[in-house]
C-alpha cells in the first residue's frame, strides 16, 4: 500500500507518520514537505514497520503526478496554519491553502487516488480570518472536483493540542503550556476568557485519520473532529493545577474571532470512532516535557507580581501600559482537580 502525506513534518504530520504504520503495517509512506519551518527532527527515529521516502517539495510548485502515481491514498496536511499570522501573510495563505490544495486534488484526480483533506472548525466562528477563508475555499475546490470523479473526505479539526516531534506553540493550549513551563506570563486574548471553543487532542486527530482511511470514508462527507468543547478559563484552571504559580496577562485579540461556539463530532461517532484523549492529560504531558527547560528556575518576572492567579500592579504600571489595572485578567476560583 502506498500512502502520500503532504505537510508530513508538521505538528500533526510528524505524529501521524509514527502512528500510521500501526494502521497499515509494511506500507510505503511518501513524505512531502517543503521544510519551510525547518522541522528536520521530524524525520529522526521513524518506525521500522513501514518504508518511508522523504521528498522535499512544495505543493504549490512541484510536479505532483510522479509522486502521487500509484498512491492508494493521499493525506493533505500541507498548509499555512496560524490564524493570527494569516492576516499578515494573506497572499501566501491563499497560494498554499487554496492553490496548493487544488493542485493536490487535481493530481489525485489524475492518479485516481482518494484524498483526505484536513480542514478546520474555525469555519464555524462568526468572524473569519484568511486562514479560515482559505480552508473554506479548499473545501469548495474538492466539492467542485467531486463531479469529475474525485473521491475525498474532509476532517474539520478543532484546535489541536498535544506533543509531536514537529509540534508548534502558536495555538492556545500549547502556547499556554509553553509560557507556564518557562515561567512567562500566560497571554490571553481579553475577549476570549469565557469563550467556548472546540479542542482536539493530537492523538485523536491522528486516530481519526487512520480510522477514516481504514473505513474508506472517501464519499465526499465532512466530519467534525473534536475531543472537547471548553472555555479558556477552564483551560487556564487546568494549567493552574499543573503549574500553580502561573500569571495571566490580557492582550488584545488583533482582529481574531471573538465568538463562542461548540462543535459536535456525532457524525464521526456514528461511524464507530471513539475519542481517547482528554485536555488535562494532554496539557500535563506538554508541561512535563517542558519543565526540564527551566528546572527550579525563578519566575522570569518578579515573584511579587504573582498572587492568586492575576498580575499585580507595581510602580511599573505608570510607564508600562500592559500593567495597568484595566489590563488585568483574573483567574476563576480554583477547584479541586
């Protein structure tokens, strides 16, 4: 069996390529990545239960036909995946996430290979971003090509959290864990504290991909994939139990979606998929792995500013607008874990 994965060295891909052989032992797995994020370490210590081949290539410019020839499935993960940064890189996001997706889809059509497309639950928000818009357009591309015979499945992932060799720390949960473990202020969008959002354990993301491929769910259906819906305050409370001396600092959202929403995975559950991850365990693993980076180190800001989960104001408040009273962001009451 030949499986092609684009964006294979990223946050999801670097975990997927290690677990996919358990779904498809002895498979030939072709890894495509342009190394724009220099995640070379994602190629270290790959499992021996599969045959891997890495190709440094960009889905926007590469000749994809010889790469996809004979593929039994194509998993398309390659994307510019940072919603906040997408406002600054909108043209690049459009090129990679829309044009790149169409090039992969058309190559799949020519190779008669089914395609799994990783999309996002950000599409359910009231406000949009160039990232969310690009994923919506990518989905539309696949739907148009369905009439020409393209077989595909769309998995709309919640905000992914969890550990992988190529993990990133730009999304909420991973970023909070990074900041807490390194004794930095945990920065939260002011309007987001009580927002409910869908989150996805990385193991569940990988499991859903293997499940969809095993079941052959390439009939053009869209599946939402969400481990849990929760608000930022609850995420911070878990973090506070894991790392009690955290400090929370509010920042402006800079155009990001202020809406609160929940997403159901009932369609995927009805197919027999079962979620295994949970937010507390996933966060605990990230914090544990990062703690050795600052063993017993003092906080990187004065200990006097940390009290009862909020940023205390000192004389610096007169000169630093980040420390003014109306910029504070209180934690909710601590509950037994």
